[in-house]
């Protein structure tokens, strides 16, 4: 699946995600809605509980508004959200 730079630089708050792979085995399988984002973490809410997960060590599946599921390596998402929206991303594929 090709990931366009527009997806990486888009706003991810209020997007549903699931962690499919991670160097921390406790993160695998966590899913929910992104309620906050910092430079290195996502805050995910599911069933009234919130969890903070590190971006750089995980692979995420994001469910977009049109129903498409996109897999993104968390290392591409590390950085302040407002800076990520502005930066130009070089295509590697």
C-alpha cells in the first residue's frame, strides 16, 4: 500500500487507530480514538479509558473517514503536530 505524504501530514486527532506492531509488547492490540498528540506520543481513548503510547516504536493502522485503513510507521509521525503539518516529506517509494 502506498502512503501519500498528505496522509502523514494530515491532522490525526479524532482518527481511529490500532497498534499492530510495537517494540513494547504491551502496546500491541491497543485501539481507539486519538484524543491528543504530542511530539512523541498519542493519547488514545477507548471505552472511557485513556492510554498514552509512544509513536516512534510502533506501527499504526489508521481508519480514515472514507473507511480506508492505512498503515503508518510511527517514526514518520514523530514531531510536534503543528510542525508535521508544515513540513515537506520526501517520497521514499
